[in-house]
C-alpha cells in the first residue's frame, strides 16, 4: 500500500523508514525537553532551548510538537509512564509482607523525586492549569495506588481506607518535599531539622506500616 | 512633640489620630487582600481588586503598599502570624499526652488549610520566587515545629529526629493536599479514595503517634 509523496508512490520500506526516523526524532526531542526542565527548571523552558539540546532545528521541533503545551504534555506522560513502570517493577521484586512492600514503594518514588526535583515539581504542580496535564497526574495516582493496593491485598491487607490514607501520606509528603527542596540552592536545607531524603523515606515507611498494622488490629 | 505638617505643628492628639487611621486602613487593605486571594486565587489578584474589596481608593492602597509584592508579603506575614498564634493556643489547651498534642496540632493546621486552600497554596507555593516570602515560610515551619517540640518535650518525648520527621509528615501531607484540592472544582475529589479532610487528619495523627511511640521503644 503506497501513499502519495511528491507525485510518486512510496514503497512500504520507505514508509517504515520515515516512520522510524520520525519516532526517533520525537524521542530525541522528548529526552531533550526532560533534560532542559531538569537542569534549568520550567520557568526557563523554551522550544529553542529544547531545539539546542536535541540538536534538531526549531522547525523540526515544531514539526513534531505544534506548541510548548503539546510538548509539555508529552513530557509529563513520558515521565509518569516511566515512574509507573518502575513502581510496578519494584513492587514485583519486593519481599513479601506489608513493611517490605511499603518500603519498596516509598523508596522508588522518593529516589525518583530526589534525583529530579525540578522535573517533578513541574509535573505535579505547575502543570495544573492545563486540564489534560492535570488529568494525567490524577491518573498516575490512580494507577500506582492500584498497584500498591493489589500487592498489599496479596498479603492480606484488605482495608481500603487504610491503603488510601497510607498512599496519600507517602505520596503527598514526598511531593511537598520536592517543592521545598526546589526552593533552596543545592546543598542547603529549607529549615533546621529538615530530614535528608533517605532518612525521611525510611521513617515514613515505619510510620505508615505501624499505621496499617494498627488499623488491622481489633480495637 | 509636634511634627511639621503643611507648615503647622501637629498636636500629639492629631498625630495619634492620624496614626490610628493609617493603621486601620492598612488593616482594611490586608483583610481585603486576603479576601481577594481566598475567593479568586492568586492569578486574578490585582491592586484594583483589593481597592474595590477594601472600599479604599487605588491611590490609598498604593499609599500603604508601594506595589503588589509588598502587599503580598504583608498578607503572608499576617496569615502565618495568625496561624502561629492559633497553633500555640491549641497546643496550650490540649490534653496531656503525645496523641492529644499531635491531634490538636494536626487538626488546627488541617482546618485552616481546608477552609482557605487557595490562600495557603499561594502562601507556601506560589510565593517561592520572592526571597523574603520564602524566608517567612521557612520561619513559620521553624516556629511551629518549635512549639510542638517544646510541648512534646514536657511529656517526655526527647527524640529530636522523631519530632522532625513527625512534623514534616503532618505538615507536608496537609500542604500537598491543599494543592490537589485547589486544582479541582469544589465538591469534586482529585482521584478515587482521596480521603476527606477530617478523616485524613485523624488518620495522620494515628500514624504519627504510632511512629513516635515506636521510636521511643527499645528495639
């Protein structure tokens, strides 16, 4: 099945080749966009900075993504899909028991946020003015909470409210830290006693596991 | 002691009268600014909306606050000073014991945030580009954590790391909810199983109290 192209018909091979090239440059632009946000933050994010970082002409960038919003939506989807996959993988690999599952979950999220706080601050906070981006964020919460819940259920945790609350305590505490850390220069702490990421993740697991255990005990 | 005014000397009474009037209109403008942010959010915040809400001429508003940033700094200081006072009062009135203290603390903060999520979203998040406002936010954390720590210490909780982590778990979880709630229309929930504010506050107290108790037990 050929398609019209400058008056000729393209062969299936040519079409496949062009599609593969198009996919590659779309990926290249996405990776460059992630890099620009991670290094410079969302406020200095421009299509021309992305074009420079990708080594693709500005026309080529606009050819794949008609505007900044379309590119940012693709970035958000790419990053959250990646984190969803990582969460799934870590939960699958975790030792049995609620403490180990909550630990695997908390650490994979905490590490992702700590490595790229500017990126996640944009993804969850500054993208909230756009309905599609907001919906993608809420879908992320639904999905990863579902993954956690499913695995905890395998280990006898049937308490839906307990899991809902545990999920929010973990996720919201870690996300808010991203904002606080994003607002101070590297190496400084926002205020005295602000726990380092590893300690904080470890202690959240203790608290949430104690909470889940307490809810499952008869009063 | 008179002061020069249109070529005359003002009496002490006149000065006091003018100062009182100036204080009153400064307070009126501040209250109006809080109202505008609470109702319309920070994105539609303008000096002219504040002038309308205060019933004070735009010139009168600029006479007290030379620009929007100065007014927003005063708003942040006013709101956080109010919340610091409420926290102190609730901790003073709380029953003895760590559960009651953590409960009093969590509920006063949760209620304040739930009542004015747009206002607190501005205060902790959107004001972070301004060094003075950022510093005021961090000073708030330092102060209220100090109040909580002092009262817990009266009840034998000497574990500094435990209190640091407990404070951040409570505060960061509640603050991040403010953002999520601020991003959906009134009455909707961001995603399935998003706990209502009262339930969430109650369960955070259970989790954090279990955590503090666990840290104080010999391993």
